[in-house]
C-alpha cells in the first residue's frame, strides 16, 4: 500500500473513531501531499539551490488561504495557519460541540499526546520534556515564575528581550527580591563572539540564570545559544531560551542549543492556529520548577503539570498536527534557506538606497528571515501607518530606546512579486518622503 493510501486509510479510521466522518480522504490534507511530492522530486537538490525555485515554492504557497490584497509582512507577530490546519481545527470543533464534555475530554483530549510526540520529534527531545501551552509568554513565565530563586539571586538578560518577559522578571524582583540585570546588545554586533563576551563580562557570583532570545524579536539578531549555554553551564548557571522567533524558522534541534529551558509560540513560524505554544524543560529539572497553575503534585516530574489551566479548546492544540506535517513536508533546511532568500530579496536592494539603514546584519550566521530597517527622518510608526494606508502592506513598527525602525517578516507563503511591491514602496518613501507629519 502506498504512503498516501495508508495515510488516507488512517484518517478514515480517525474520522470514524471521533465521529467527524470521512476526514477528507484526499481533501483537507491535499496541499501537504503536493508539497511532499514536490519535495521528493527535489530531494537531490541542496536547500540553498532550491531557495529561489519559484515552481517549488508556488506549491508551498498554495497551502495557505490568504488575502493577497493585503501584504502581511508581520508574520513575526502572527502567521496565518495553512488551510489544512484550519480545516482540521473546525472539524474537531464541530465534533466536540456535538456532545461537548464527552467528545472534548474523553475523545479529543487524549489525542494531545500524539501532538506532544510530534513536537518532541521536531525539537529533538523526549515527549516527557514537552508541555503544550498557549503561547511563548506562558511557556517562559512558567519557568520565570516557577524557579526557586532566593532574594539576591541574579537573572542576567538583555535590553532586547521581549517586553512581557522583562515585566515578568521585574515582578519577581519586586515580589521576591530577585535581581534582574539587562545588558545592551550592539545593533548589529560585529560578530557572535562579541555577544558571548558581553555575557561573560556581566556574570557575577550571584548569577543563577541567563534568560535570552534565540532570535531577537525587534531586530532578528540570532544569538549564539550553544556558546552561551556552555558558558553558563561551566559556571553552574541555568539557561532559559526565548525561542518564539526561532522554532520552525531556523534549522536546529535541542542538542544544537544545550539549554535547560526553551519556550516558543507555535502561531508564528510553525503557522499553527493562534493559541498554541510549547515549553521544553530538561527532564531532571522538571521537579524543581513550580507550575504556573496549581497542580496536585507541584514538585513532581510529570511535564503535564505545566498544562493545568482548566477546561480549554483542545481542537486548537490538535490542529498543530497539520502545521507540523506541512513544516516537515517543506523541510526545515529548505524553509530556513527560503526565509533568508526572501529577506535578501528585499534587504539587499534597499540597503543601497539613500536614507535607508539596515539595523540587522545580513551575515547568515547572525540573521535569517527577520530583519529591521529604518528610513532617515521618518518615524517608525508613521512609516508603518503609511505603508498600510497607501500600499496595503503590514509591518511591525519598532520604537525601542536602542532600535527604531520597522520589522519586516515575510513567510514561505509570501511571493517574490509581493516582496517587489514592498521594495518599491520603501524606495519611494526613502526618495520622496511620505508627506507632512
């Protein structure tokens, strides 16, 4: 029996078991099947060579239903989910709604374990180290608020960390006497070694945790996670990595990082429906972290203690499976190279424009699909408003004490003509301005 036939047979069995009916024996998952077929045909080609093959990426783009009249270049905020994930979400939701509590809790809830296994395989960890939560903030706060830190213990972070995580540590500082310290990051740094040196110089005998982004949300700067984790471990310090902008964007696995804790959203680069996140806790550390919500065994070693947030919409979690399947069909290496290709397609032409300043290094070691630019004399908010109003382009304005510009984040469903539309708009704004303030 072919892979496709066996998969359709399995889906039919799932449909009968859950009462959903024939789960599209060739329907809602057909786009991922076409991507798988295209990937098999291109299997012998290096990922970098395939990055500019528009025939291949057209097949990928067709997996999404998006409004092409509005150009979304803020996928770093939230990406649309592919058609297959949305279809599965609503199929499960209709089934749950038919006999709500029984179908939701007795039939669908146990299926979260299959999603846990998928995410664990993607990350390269044990399923017993993966909690399915609602976003990166919840994942990271579970650790930030649950670690048993004492008064005077130091947490070392950067001035470029996500605002909600900064707020979390400041709350612990006010409540528990934990010392929260932030070091500035160069924009951009000369190289990754400069970042390691800054952390090494800032560590003190009271430092208990390094908390930092894998990919900085305001610039797209990649941090040298493995080097920082090795530095920390050599001094008996734990590491908490904010992977909101790296998971399913960069091609890596758990052992490439060597971190103790990792939290991410799944609605950005994995393109799962909104309301999905993942927390990784190294197995031996699970008992040391108090859960964010009360659990019968708060010091136990079951990773599921981090999922005790009451009755919740399980179909949203189960729809992750189709997002994972499409990501795997594309291939992590191919996706990474395409993201960098799209970044270069707008950043390199604009870097040569008068008044345009790139705030992100285009060195492949330092950035991938996320980058930030500024136009001299135009405030980020005004530029973002003009792009939306006059060109129907969505970007994310960045107004940070150390970074002022617009963050640009295409996704694999973004087309080259759409990138050209953005380049033309920015070139026009840089040369001619955008009118009176």
